[in-house]
């Protein structure tokens, strides 16, 4: 019998979208319709109304203001995941979508503020098992109208991902970049401006020609409006360029999105719109040229899961704590915040992200350095990191900082290679202000540098770009609630292939639970060095604990915990490391998360695969699974 016959959840570095990491198993599925009269026929016999009325297959708010309720009971069930779809016409105010009610309250899973069809997912709280539609602030009589609502059980192990900030990773090509999701194409060059200036020539399927006219600036509107504060990826090709000034892109109002161009080539860049305005091409004075292959797509980076290829080979899911890069110019080493001591920097070198934003650092004597002053609050640990490479041999350097409480704290000596390598140094810090350095330990140092980072913590995390100020990346949170149907509380196996970032003295956990931590099955890296602990709790009482020593936690380990009444075992890397023949198993487990079951002790580390089985596997199967 194949292990896949018994597996109910499989999560690997697979597909994703913003806010969600896709599971391999199971495929998402929907149950039957739970709502009666979801198209609101009249007379109404299924819905309870307070400040609403149902007329002509429409539910409408009949009273001004927020808090008017339209609901139906016996629809949901506690701790089960549901998919809710509503079709609304909203001219003012909003409608909130809630599940549950009674003892335990409601779970608000979404709020519609405009006209359209909206889909929300969430679990039900409380004892009343209702679907509730409630008007929001600003609603006036008749401004909120519903023509249809559907509620169905939704079975999926896709994990919800929350970070609310951008985050970088190392991609499959070994390049450092943001994890991002691109939107649909926003540009169609065959349409463009309805008031095309005379200086813009032929418009073809792929290109727009600009014809020079001395002394003028001419714009060609693309027809696409960028939204203030949003990020976009712009790419295009410029060909047949002549002239002495420039061509390029901007927004209405003259906000440039790219450098002025003065040569043929293919260009790609990211920009954040500083205002809501139409995107347009501009041409100046004596230029001519043809823009083609133009693409503009909105970029989403917040909450995007990070599939990381650091070290090569198979990828892993990256889950990190919140960190702040205290270096205010992490890439611009020409900035005055970087002090040069017997050293010079030169721009224009290809960096570890594949673009020309690395600098060449040259020193003239041993001790040549560049340094940047930092300020932080409180003592603790600090981690300094930077990417370095050199085409020359025997280029040696150190990373250090001068700390008022400990003097000079210095790394071991590093030797640069001809490939980009991220060099790292962690140690205690005592002072609230100090400098950090890249310092030469050889004469005539000649290296390339990129991505400087100093963060508070006992180990370095992924790169956080800065440009003029400190930047914080929030912690990664991975959860999936409402999946009781995929977890057998009486018996099963929790399996994970994972690695810790370091022995940092904290518990880092993955758990099946009821959301409280009282009923759970969990595996965790212990706050004691190089230990993995497995634990089962029922009603808050510990039934079994396996505390396994001698594990190198920074390496990937395959760990499986089998749970069954009076039959427990833990397997690590193909070997059974513990058994217990006494104990009960939890009930009502419906949550899988990279935490301790109640939202703390998050698993900060790397995960290659995560599986849940609804049966207690045999020893032969467990040996095969963890080998």
C-alpha cells in the first residue's frame, strides 16, 4: 500500500498566490449549498430581518446607518471552513459578512464596499451557526442590495500566509529578489491616446514611433492609469534611437517612472506610483525612436510566500521572524552615510540580483574600510551580512563593529571568491550606537559588494533592501483553520522535513490543534541546543513527550510523530527514536499551523515538506517516510 493512500494533507514548495500557499493534497472541493432561498424570493420565509426588506428577489437595507442585520440560522458549523459568495449592488456604505453568533460571537470574514460579486472564506464562531449580513458605516436606505448569496463547506489545506510586507528570497537562478505576484497586462499599444500628438508617428501592433520636433516635449497617453502607492513592473524595447536628448515614460504631471533613455535596448524596472495618473510616453526635442514590447503589470509583494533556493537543490518554504535592516543605504555605497577610509567605491557592476547596482570597493592599505554608523535601543545580539565577490585571488576582509561596551567585535577573516557569496557575522552588542565596517585585511583590496544588512538577532535573515531609511520586514505566519475533516483526532501522523536557522534558545513549533493549545499534536525545535521535541496534549494535560537530543537542527531533518491511543512513536531520519504505550489522543483538532497551536512559538526556519496522515502508519511506512 502506498503512503499516498493514507495521506490527507501534503504541502511542499509548490504554487502560491498573495496570501496563500497551495497544498498538493487535497484538491480544494465544495460541499452542497447550505443557504435556503439565497436568491431572496418573496414572500420571505427563510431570512430574519432587522432594518432590511426583501422585495422582487432583492434584499435591501430599509433603515439608514450601520448595524442592520439580515441573517439565517443553522447554516454553518463551528470550526469548519466555508466559502461565501455574495452578489451586491452598493451605492453607499457597505455590507459585512459574518459567520457564527451566539455564545462565542461572530467571525467577520469580509466586507463589500462596491458593486460586484465577492468571494470570502472563513470559519464559524459561536453557537448559532448563522450567516449574517450587516450594513456598515455610511449605508443609507436602499444603498445596499443583495441579489444572491451562497454558503458552502470548503475543504482545502492551502495555508493562509500573513506578512503584510514585502520579502526577498533566492530564486531558482540563484538571484536575490522579491517574492512577488504579477497582475494582468495593462497596456495595449494598438489603442493608446485618443488625442495622439502630431509628433507621434506610426502605431503598429508592437510599436509606437516618435518623430522629432526641435524645442518641444510631446506625450503619448497609454490609456492606463496607475494608482498612487501601488508597485508596477514596466518593461519595453527602444529601437532606432537617434538624437541628443531623451525618450522615456512618465505619469501625467511629469512624474518620471524611468531614467531618460539615450540608447537602444531592452529595459525593465519597478516603480511605485507617486500619484494616481495616466501613464504616458514622452519624447523631447531632437529624438526619434520606436517603443515596442511594452508591458505594465501591477506587482503584489505583501503576504507572498517565499520559495527559497539558498544553497541550490530542492527549494524550501522560508518562514522568518520580524527583522529591521538598520543600514539606511543597503545598496548605495556612494552615499555619504558610508564613510570611506583609505578606500574608494565605483558603481556599475552586476550584483547578486542580476542588475547593475553593485559597487567596486578598492582599498589602498591593510585596514582600508567603509563604515556606516547605526543606532539601536537595548543590548542583545546583532547580525551583519553582505554579499561579496572578486575576480582577483587572495582578496581578504573582515566584518566588524566598534561597540562602546565591548570595543571592536570582529568576524573571522573571509576570502572573496569569483561568485557572489553572502558573508555573515553575529555577536553580542552592548552599546546603543556603534559603527559597522567592511575592513580590508590585505593590501590593495579589490572586491565587489552588494546588499549590506545589520539586524538585531542572533542570526541573519533574508536581505531587506533600504534606500534612505531603515526598513522592517514582518514575520511570516502560516495557518490553516477549519480542516477538521482532514485530521483524524483519534490516530494519525504529523510529518515534516525542516531545518532551523540556528540554536537560538527558543521553541519553534508546528502543530495540529483545536486552536487553543489544549488539544494538540506538535513537533518543535527546543529552546535547548540541538533538540527536537514531540508532544501530545489532551484537555491541557500532556499525554506523551519525546525529547530527542543529538540532532543538528540547522540541517534538514525528516521527523514523524505517530499518535494513537496507547501507541506513540517518533521517527527521525529513518530511525525510531522513542516509543510510548500509554496515553490518550486529542479531540476536535481542526487547525494546522507553523506555531504551537495558539499563535505563539512560531516555526521560524525552512520547510521542504509537510504531511498529515489520518491513520497511524506502520513502522515500515514510518521508516520509509523519514529516510
